[in-house]
C-alpha cells in the first residue's frame, strides 16, 4: 500500500507479531461453555453393508445452494448408499433447464438408477423419457406428487404439500388459532403456495399470506414485525421453513405481539426452540427419509424387483408433527443433523 | 467530471483552512439551487415523499415502534451502503459485498465453535479475514488494471462457493452451529445486536452505528485529505496520480473499508440470529449498490456523498416495510418495490437536472 519500499524483514515484522499474538490469544481464550467440545460424544449410527454388486445412483435435485433442508435429504441418500454398496452421485440446480442437463449427464454416465425431484415436471419430461429409453430406472422424490405417474416413474417418495397444509390447518383449529400469518420465503414457489393454500382450506379462521426475502434474514425479521404491527389480531405466525420460524420468534418479541409461532420443516435449532416453548409445533416431511428411501428403493428394484408403494401409490414421508410431546426423542437425531 | 467532483464536496461547507475559494460562478446562483445541486438533496426529497406517502397510506407507520423497525431494516442495508458508496465515489464497485457479509459471519461462528474459543477470537479473526478479502480485491484490481466488475464478480463467485463448501466441510451441515451459549457471546451481542429504549420505543443498536458511521464518512469525505483523494481517484485516476494522490493506497483502502462494513453487518447477523446459513447474502450486493446510486452516487465515480446513501437505504427500508404496513397484496410486493424505487430515482434525476441547469 505504501509506495516506498521497505526491507523485507520490516515488512514482515508486523505479520509475525500478529501471528504470535493470535496464537497467544487462541491459547488463552477458550470458551468454557458450548462449542464443539460439548457437542462431541454424539456418535453416528453405523450399520452393516450389503454384499450386492456395486451400483451407481444419481440423485438430481433442484436444491438452491446452502439450504439446510436439502442437506438432510442428501445425508439420507448417502446413508442408504453406504449401506447398499452404492456409489452416489449428487448434483443439483434450482434452474429447471440446468437440472434437466444434470439428468442427461447422469444418463451419459450410464448410472444404474436416477432419483430426481420434479419441481418443474414439464422441463424434465423429455430427459426422463430418454433415461427410460436407455433402460435406467427413475424414481421421484420430494416434489412432483401429482406428475410422477404421468412421467412413468417407478416410485415416488415425498410429502403431499396440500395434505401437509391441510393437516397443519386442522392442527391450528385444535390449538384455537383465529388469525394466521403465512410467511413465504420464496415468491412464486409452487410447493410453498400449496402449503399456504392447504392451511387456508382446512383452517376455520383467517389466513394472510406474506412474502419475505428469504436470502436476507434482517429483512425477514423486520417484515414479519411490520406485518404483526399492521394487523395486531394475528395470533399465529406460520413459517414454511425452519430458519424463518426462529426469526419469526424474534419478530413477535419485537412487535410486542402475543402471536405464537409454528412451522413447516425442522432443523436442530428448531428442536431447541420447541423444547423451550418458543415454537409450538413443526410439521416434518422427513427429508432424510426421502433421500434414503429414494436410493434404497432403486436398490430394492435392481436387486429384488420390488416396487415401493406398489408402483401405484406414492410413499408419503409426511406430515409428521413434532411438538413438546415427542421433541425429546427427535431432538437426539436432529442434533446429528439427520432430522 | 473534474468540475463536478470539485463542486461536490465544497458547496455548502466552509472552505478547508488554507484553501480559500471564492468562485464567482457559484456565488451568483441562488441558495435554493445551490442546495439542490448537492448529491443528496434529490434522494432526501424522495425519501420525504415516500415517508409522507406511507404515513398517509399505512396508519401503523405513524407508531414510533414501526419507525424503529423501518430504521432497523434501513440500517442493515445502510451500514454496507456507506463503504459501497465511498468505493463508488472512488470509481469502483464491489459485487462481492453481499456474500462477504456471510463469509465474515461464518468465519467468526465456525472458528469459535469448532475450537471452542471465546467468541471474541472469532470476531477478531473474522475482521482480519474481511479486511484481507477487501485488500485482495483492491490489490488484484490495481495490479491487473481489470475493471472492478470482473475482479469482484470473480471474488463474488469464489466466496459463494467457499462459504458453502467450507461450512459443509467443517460443520457437516450447511448452517453453522448455535454459539449463543458460548463465552463472550453476550458481550459481543451488546455491541453488535442489542436493543435500547428511547421513550418507550425499542431501537436497535445498528441504527446508532449506522448514523455514527455516516457522520464519520461525511467528515472524512468533506474535511480530510483522504476524502479529497477519494473524489480524485474516482474522477480521473491518471490526473489524480499526476498531482500526487496515492491512487493504489486509496483504492485498496476503499475496498478494505467495504470489508470492514461486511464484517460489521456479518457480526450483527451472527449475534442476532445465533447461527448463519451459508447460502445467504446473494443479491444483497445489488441492494447496497442501489442504495448508493439512489443516494446520488454516480456509477462512473467522482461524484456523490456519504449522507445520500443514508437516505437511499432509508428509502429502501421504508418502501420494503411500508408495503407490509399498508397491508397490500403480497403478490405485488416486488413490483411495488421496483416501481417506487424507479420513481425515486426519477425524482432524484429531475431535481438534479433542474438544479444544475444554467
């Protein structure tokens, strides 16, 4: 930065000093609570391994980078792959055209099976046909509940978003909610819209949808606060993703509102919040199960000719409710990032 | 360019000591027009217009705590918009600013958690990392002479990938672990993410930091040699170098300032939400740039102010929250936002044209 030249030693002196200082600081500044040390001890479950011939399965999803939900799906798929002596090839792209290319890529690699999410089924129709022509079995997971049969997929593992929404609505009736805010973190997402619509269908009170900018947490927080101020009669905030539920709890406090928070989907911080009573309940579509069953389903088909769901019906992985009554048991697994 | 850049910092402030200016041409123009020619006046009027509009359209906005909420939202944009604006006045911009915020938060969170250290260690290392990213951007720009669009597009993509990959590698998840029960957390939270009460209204500390940083940036820009350097390198790099302005130092330090901003906002996010999602922050860089541009900074550099982006960020926060307070159909949310922002920019442009026309 300084344009006059320094002798080498002088230039590096501050760096050395800084490194030394950092080392000293690190040594003296360990935290006595929390942190990695307290987490260790949670061992992973390990199981036996199948002796069937090695096969390759491609899992192609519409994951956006860094989404905790998809990470859990992937972990489930990896667990099944490890057990079934499968090499798992994971790829993802939220753009439907790119996702179709990734499926094509898997066909070119001559994989033994493809598991694919059908967020935008029309874009994938062509390439799935190609896979079937090439004799590669294809199963669906997560999204595409109403389209998987049309596309001739073998099996489907997922949650019916409308059914989940309807179950959520019924639960809201049970707990006596009157006016519900439904927070959507991604405008125009079909699955999220179905959830809110499902809630509205069975819920007897009023449902107000609200879009928020899911990639900017402070904005999510202030937007929910603003909405609670605008309509003080809101008594339940429903979020469609776990991280947003935790933020909604803060918004409720900021707005001085008495509203309670419930959510779709789960993660390990959410479990803590349910234990603490900050969040009333969560509906879990069991993403781990979706990834696990999709890969395992392909293995069963290849090695034993089985059709999960009988080849007629989808295999539903949700909605499973998590609330104070069962949170302790699920919490153990969530701490490992598998629920 | 060089005409406006000289005019911008000097108009309504007394001339710096030892540098007496009595330019007859500016004297003759009426005070109102001279005020209007300031870069921040357009956006100030725009912000007032938006505020008045929502005071009428959305009754809850009239409440003090709603205003605190709007200011909070504005401050999280505004703290980053300030260094981004200074950088823009210096003739460059930084596309990596949005994800750099998350990089900083991830660094602090993972380092403290994985090594079970006092969170302050993570906070300080994150500061070093953020400054280093800024320095790297600046250094690459100066060394290669490539446009900042390309250089920072590169770092934007790199950081986006690194954020994800390292988080996954270190934690096994795509979000960091909760650090709220660790030593030093409460202290750091006080600094970066606390709330205090003013007349029954809870105000977030970021609002105070935002205004303090804005005051500091204004002072630096208008009253210090460094401020003159910023205008000079943004106006014309070569003539600035010819008159003895340390162009390399100025540019690199401006990028490091953005790094500092990213660190600060990153720490705020970490200490107010306890964990960080590694995929966040993408797209925020454009909002910071938009706030600076609405605030009267020219994309071409050499012109702008530090107070303008404050109003720019306020306008963003006001519109974003105002739509919610007004209870409008949420499907139209983004469209409303776009229309109001375009409208604001047009007012801004019109005011400036009218004011600077002879």
